[in-house]
């Protein structure tokens, strides 16, 4: 099937409250343009250089989301235009995003990435670190970032029970933060979890933003 057909099938299967981020990393402009022509406006990238090249050459009304591990020294390049950063996995990175947002006269929306998977290779705050950071003076002083929710990845396994357990944990942390630290903050409303292989489970467990690449674009092209 074509990209537009894949997109149509996936979009029509998603509940109305779930936002689709089309993960376009390693796919050429032509593929993104096909998805754009089919109505998709939110695209996710993982590498600053590739993202910056695409941002310069593709339609200006695309909302670009950064979904990969972001190095602090790359923030300045995406700060002028990025719509949402999913992968804020440590305090130092958020401090740099705040600094670069201020330089650009912007407030940048961010998701704090939580580590719930069993693999050590995954990035993110552990739950106690997450809560400690939100209560810190350093966070209170960051005026040019807005935490709009949390993001996380399930363990890389075929064990559906394990995947479901990881997503339940993320939802639990999200709900607790929503009821306490962000009680009066309507903008804290995104739970980004679920990719091509597990997004249906993620939605069942409360996700309202899914990151889907290969199921839309097929295998990576470069």
C-alpha cells in the first residue's frame, strides 16, 4: 500500500483524542510530501541535522516534533522552530532548552521522558527523579519551557503483559503529576507512548499521542 493509504488506515483507526506523530526519520522529503498531501501535519525526527534540512525545504505549516535522544549542543539549532520536544531525559538538557528558547523569544513545549523499560539502553528520568526535579528550585526558575506531559517507551519485548505493565506505569505517573504538580495546568495533557509495534496497546492503556513510522512509511530508506 502507498504512504497515503497507510496513513488513512491508521488515522481512521485512532480514537478522536489520539494525536498521530508520523515518524519520518531516514525517509526522504518525497515521502513526507506524500503524507502531507494526505493531510498529515505533525512529523517526528530524531537527528538535528536531518531535521534542520527537512525543516528548511518542506512546507512551513508542518509541526516538527523531536523524538530522539537530544544532545545539549544541538538544542540551539532546533530552538527557533521546534513544536514539541518529546525526549527531555535530564535536567541539564531542559536547562539548555530553556536558555535557547529565551534567546529566541519563545516558550518551547516539552515532554519529560520517563524510564520504565527493563533495558538500560533507554533514556529518561526514573519516577523518583521525575518528582524530585519537578519540586526543585531549578525547575521553578525555567520560564521559557512548558512541560505539557510525559513520554516513555515500553520494554523491547514480545511479552504483551510486560509492555502493558510499562504503559500502565507511565499512565500512573502521568495521572499523579496531573493531580498534583500540574493540577491547575490545562496544558499538561499529553501522554506520548506507543510506536508502530505497540501503539494499539498503548492507546488501551491511556496514550493520547502515538509515534508511528514504519507502519506509515515502510522500511527506512536511508
